[in-house]
């Protein structure tokens, strides 16, 4: 499992270096990252149970993979700080 985590951490790093210079909108960014996370979960033998735009009291999460909650924010915005 440790090798798989390392492999996907490197894939995520590579993806971020590819995407960020393109200044993608949140939807495009989320689609690419969510796809990579789903691939990781499949290879790890985990059912991620992905939920997009999932409401959590008192707000909403952009994505939930099992118990892993993601809130995407554009870099440099006040929400990201």
C-alpha cells in the first residue's frame, strides 16, 4: 500500500504541475483530480463512494470519497488562505 500511495502522490504532483499553469476553472480542475482519486481508490481496493456537491451540516463539500472530504478553492483567493 505504501508504494501505491507514493505512486499516486507522484501522479498528483505531476497533474498539479500540469494543470496549475493553465489556470483551470474549478470544474475542470475537480474533474481531473477526482478521476485520479477514483483510480487510486480502485487500485487500493477501496470503494470510494464518491459524492459530488455533497451537503454537510451546515455547508457543502465539493467531493466526498468515503470519509475523505475535499473542498476545492482557486489558489490565491481568500477562501484558499
